C-alpha cells in the first residue's frame, strides 16, 4: 500500500521549496497528465521519472526524506510484483506449478514459441501464482485460487494481444482467440473457411508478432 500523501494543488508565487524548507526533499509523485492539469499544474511541471524499472509521469512535491523513501519503495515493490505476475508458470516436477525462476531468458525457452494454452503458458498468459496475505509466493494448483483474478488477467492480456495483432492484420485476431480455446489448425481452417496451409502460415506470423508483444510486457 502506498504511503498516504495528499495530491497538492500547484503552489504559486515561488518555488515549491524555500530556504526554510531545508529538511524537505522533492518527491516524484506518480500521476497522469490529466490529473496534474486538473490540480493546476502546467505541462512544464510534469516530468518523466524513473522509479524502479519504470518511467513514470510525475510531478515534484515537497515532503520529508522518510516520505520520499516510503513512497518510492511502495511503487518499486508494486512494479516488481507486476513483473512477477507476467512471468510464466512451469511445472515444479511434483504436480504443482511455480513461477519461472528465469528472468530475461524467454527466447532460450523451448516453450517460448508455443501458443498452446494447455502447455506452460508462455504466450497465453496462463494462471498466476497464488500470493498469500503476507506477500509470499506459494505453490499452487494449475487453476489459481478463487478470488485471485487470474481469469480476468488472462482475458485482459488475451484481448490486448488480439488487438495488437488485429491492428496489423485483422484476420489474425480470430485465429488468436481460437488458438487460446485449444482449437486445432484444421478446425480453425474449417471455421474460417480458409485452407489449412493458410492457417499454418498465419500462426507462424502470429508467433512472430506475439514475440514482439511479449517483449513489451515482460
């Protein structure tokens, strides 16, 4: 949870900090351009700032060093959790699934080009690992626990992928959906009324586009 900080209206008549504010620091407060403008900030007050491994839209507001450390730490933890959520699930060899321990090595994975949802889920955004109330990642069954929202996450990313490939080649979007439903190439060809060889060629090209899509979200 982020440290409670009030989003301040823009100060006028001087700098954000004065000489008497020597104990204060400027905190890069994450916001959106629209929200900052609503609070009276101008475009020149809005900056891009690296927090953890993200470039964020921020405004600089005065605060204490303790607030600075707590605020940025909370976002860094959140970003790391988001990155972990995007990693694939793999078998632990004991009948359970775990988060893939490798980072930035997806292209070396033999399952990286797979679009089979019943496989390890490299490109199909399969169920997320369960995290308990203490924030500790635990082994889980292939189906995530109720309430974790893995189904919503999968559908959200699937829609993003369909939109991504569909913007490049509209005929690819339904192929992605059918593949995610476990439909065979032969059945897809019959469903779409095209030759199986065409579907095979489309899938190969979809895989290439999916690699680019994954590079943007991993």
